[in-house]
């Protein structure tokens, strides 16, 4: 009878011994991971209460709990006088201890959340030159522009063709779009003379299609035409050959302040004294499609065309209480809505550059001391949603998937990538921690192979890696 009663007790003792081995293995794993997070991954190689990597708190709690559970389970059979476990039980306990870290690791990954790390980068190009912008003519290819020329990068981040700028003639501006794989750029002979020469470049191989001397020209691509706005004319050139297609004179008292284009129309904004207007002409023939006065009453401090379809302008007047807003136009040039740059919903920030996708404008905003991201309808200017970022600075915006926008934010210690739905602004998943990010003040980023991203630095000093890849972290 005593023997029959002792069998369940011995079985429980053996199970407790095996469980103790499993908890001891998980506790050891968590202690190792905790030390790495605090002393290796933490900022300055050591972290405090508000700066430790995500998941540190959970490990700090679970590691001693697992150790305590292992100790209690190990003590249970000894208190009952069962003595040492048989050899076969110890072998089973060792096997369980070796297998236990697997579910323990899954628990750690869940608590830590998604991370991305550098997977490849280009060394900074010396001597340093100021970045001008970047083109993404097709998926897997980027063309980065500096004042000393163009450099193309393939989908693996490797350098391709180069197009140096002429001696003592810096590259100074790029067209916003690159239809048919042709990009337009301008050179300037002096810091104040951007646009003294217009160049069309085939972005597939860096071949110069044509060049044209100008005064202080503004350029844009519109369908199969290159639009060149000089002091007294707006000229349409064949995008491939550079031959003149049409010419529109500019009145003597007017100055072209911005140009852009779509497949159908070339757009240009003129300032005539204290008045301003926007004109659309057929991109193939130069025939006027429509012209509309802008609701301004003083000279323009700045005007930027954010989109050609639909026409969207950021307009800032010089007058103290003048207009500072994003204007939304219909296909006849009439203003159908506006988004004020300052208001109760927050102040629109010019950096990072606003993102326009479909009928939605997504932009960084500041409301008091708090930062965030807001989306507005391009049909009537209504705010669709606002997502707060707290004390974190909104650094970058980019489309990252169907109906989705990626938002890069930086706090005092960490940088995150958050995916938000365009319809409601809700986070699609837990923010991804971006490790060891060598980012400048300005940058652009683009989706790369599934789950990865390509970042392009546009910092003014040009001392950081010009381009680098971020891939998901598996493991440490």
C-alpha cells in the first residue's frame, strides 16, 4: 500500500525536477538577453529607466520569476525526501532544458516586437557635396543627385552609372517626375543662377539625351514634353529629342515662380505684381486649357506644386497675415478646398515633404508641443484623421503598401517605423524599431524587397552613407 502511494509522489517529484530544469534554462536565456539589451543595445552601451530597449522591462520581470520557479520546483522533491533523481529522469530533464529556450525565445520576440537593422550601405562619397534630391524611376532603382552630379544605385544598393556635373557648374535642381524614364535637371554657373543649362538624362544608363542653354530656368516633365520656364517664355520641348514643340510668352511684368506637369497638362504659376495666377496648357501643343487667379493679395514668399493631378499648391504670401495654406484645385483651376498651414488642428510642417497618394494628403503637423501626422482630403480639404506622435519628431513619410503610409519618427533614444492605414490612420502593426540608423536631417525612403526598405540620405553635409538598406532582424 505504501509503495502504491509513493509511486504518484515519485512521479510528481520527477515532473517537478524536469520542470525545474526547463525554468532554469529559460531563466538563463532571459538573463543573457537582459544583459545584452542593457549593456549592448542600450544607448551609450548602458540604459536607464526611460531609455532601455523595448522588451527590457518584461525580461527584468520574467528572468527572476523563472529562476524562482526553478528553485521552488527543484526543492519540492528534496523536501519530500525523494533524494536524487534516477539517471533516466535526469536525461529527460536535460533534453527538456535544451528544448525549453525555444518557446522562451518566442516569448522574448513577442515582447521585444519587430526590429530592423542595417543590412548593407554605401560609404560616404568624398569629397562631400550637398545632396539635391533623389529619383526613383522604377522599383529597385534609385538615382541620387548631388551638386557634383548623379549616381545611380541598383536594387542591391550598388553603384551603377555616374554623370558628373561640368567643371565649376553645380547641379542645382531636378524635375519632380520622370515620365518614360527621362529625368530633367538644371545646372547653375553661380549660386544665384540655377537653371543656366537644362539637361535631359535617360535614367536607364545615364546617357544625356540633349542640353539647352537658358537663363534661370525652372523645369518640369509633362507627358512627352519637357517644360522649361525662362524669364520671358514657357517652352515645351520633346522629352526625347529636345526639339521645340510650343512656346508661350510671359508678360513683361510677370515672373514664373513654379512649374509642373501631368500626362495631359503643363502647369505654371505666375506672379504679376501683387497678383498670382496658375495656367494649364496642353502638354503636346501649348494650347491654353484654363487659367485661374490665386486668392492672394501680396507678393509670394513661396509657392510649390505638390501635385499636378489633381493640382495641389502650397502657397505662402509675404504679408504678415497673408495666405499660408495648401490649395486644392479642380480640373478647371477653381479652388475647391484649402488646408491652412496654421489652425486649431495644428500647424503643417514643410519637412518632411508631404505625401500625396490618391485623393489624400498626408503631412507632419505640430499641435502645441506635440507632434503628429494628419491626413486631408484633396477634394474638399477635410481632415480625415490625425495620429499623435507625442514628443517624437516626425522624420519621414512614404507609401509602403496598398492603402498604407509609412511614418518614421525619432525620440530621444529610438527611431521607429509605423505603418498606418490611409483610410483611418490606425497603426497596422506594432511600430518597428530601426536600429543604428545613420540618418541625416533630410532623407527619403522606399520599399525594397518584401519586408525591407531603402533609405537615401539628403543631409546637407554629405558625410553620412548616401544609401543603405534596412532588413528585419531575426535573432539577436
